[in-house]
């Protein structure tokens, strides 16, 4: 398999109880991309599983887009429609592609394992971010 193919225009909040917040982008961010907070600037950047441990410490998934220094809405808990076809019951993680999301089975050696959530349907991801700090063997 590969990263899920997200249609940015179809990304949206999945339920009324979903936890969101407005945050500032440190680079261009597109809907559906997982993000982490830079410790040096406090701004949010696209996550990456095969770079440094810090880039895998995800705090949420972008629901709206933003350019550098702009603001966007981020989901940190609850449900999100990723505008993609998901496999119900599958756990999804930060991928080795910057800003990508992949099924957990796609992680390879030395990728940092950060679980974003589990698909509760073919379009909705139940977001339960779990940052393990563990690299896959």
C-alpha cells in the first residue's frame, strides 16, 4: 500500500464533539496533513516519520489550509473526514512522506511510530494521537 490519497476539498470535521484549535503555520500546510509544533518557533510544520523524533510528535491534523505564517484549524481529538478512502478498522500513522498519512503496515525500518487514529468507516478517522517515540525495527 501507499499513503492515502487525500482530496483536500473534502477534508472536514467529523462530529460536533471533535476537538479543534487555531494554530499558526511555519510552512505551507494542506488539509489532511498531520502537524507537529516546532520547539524553536512555536509554529506548526508537516510531520514526518523518517526524519527526527521531534518531527513525529504530532499534535493534530489540519482541517484547513494555510500558507507560511498563516493560521489554520487543527483537529487534535475526535473525528475527521480525511477526504480519502480508508479501510475500516485500520490504524493510520504519520508516513515517511512529509505531511503524509499511511496505514500502520506501511511503516518501514527506523520510521517513528505515531498513531493518528483508527478508521471507524471508509471515510472517517477516529483521531486518538499516540506518539510512541519508538522507531520500527
